[in-house]
C-alpha cells in the first residue's frame, strides 16, 4: 500500500441495503431497484447486493449516504441516537467499503501525455540574442544618483480556486457542508439543505 492515497484510487463498494422498498420521492426511484448518489449532477447507481468500482471520492460519497440511509431505517425517530454512534456507523461502513482495487501513484498524476504523431514540432530552444547594429546609438543609462528610488512592489492577490459571494466570502457546496458536519459529529438528514447545515455549524462555534 502506498504511503499516500489519491482521490482517483479505484475502490470497490457494495450496496448492502437488500430487501428495501423505500420509495425515494425526491429522486424518483425505489431502493429495491438500486441506491443512487449524485456527483456534479451525474447519478451513480448500485443495485442491491451488487458491487461496483468507483474513484475514491465517489466511493466515499456513496458509503456516507448509504450509511445515513441505513441508520435512518434503524432509528427513524432518532431516539436511539444512532446518528452520533461512531461504532454503529463504522460497522456499517466496513460492510459497504469492500476495499481498494488499484492505487493511483502521485507521480502518475504528474505525467504528461506525449503529443500526437501529427502534432507540430515546437522549437523549445531559447531565442537568439538581438544583434546590435553599429549605426544604432547606445541607449542612455542614467547614473545611480539620478535613478529614482525603487518603489515597493505589491505582491499579487492570491488566486481563489473556489466560488465566493459579493463580499468575498467562500460559498461552500452541500457535499463540503455535510463533510464538515461529519467531522464535528453534527447529526443531519439527507433532506437538509445548505442553509440548515450552515446554521448548525455556526451554532457549534457560537
């Protein structure tokens, strides 16, 4: 096993939710047919008892939501507080997460594909130094005493690789908010949206 895992590692998961007739009205399917999660709007489905290979990030997403669904069936009223029971959650996740099919090594992600056969050859040699014509007059360079003091250069503003609102605050996705709730052991349901999750997280730090 490599020292570091990668989000593109191939992971085998299984839909252990057999004999379930739950009708998901929001997504419009019955769990007797398959269990579905979506990533970037694309559905990923696994039939009851079936095993599938997914990239690590989708496999983790699938395991989390299937575990939530099973816990919700075991404790629909929340009286047993199974949402907060890490032992119960861990036992369910172990049954869903079959194992690693293959790893993606870090150096593999840095390799670049070779250009196609018909691609033009790019000259990567440095450009030649310009030749000064004798008739040209040399440019005047003022002495150090005449040169103005160097002005401080402001560093470029950091580039944000995530969406922000009009005030510059980061906009979190529903997946990121659910992940933060998991880290903070904050219970939530699949029907809760971004605003509800953000309110719960703010209360945790209030």
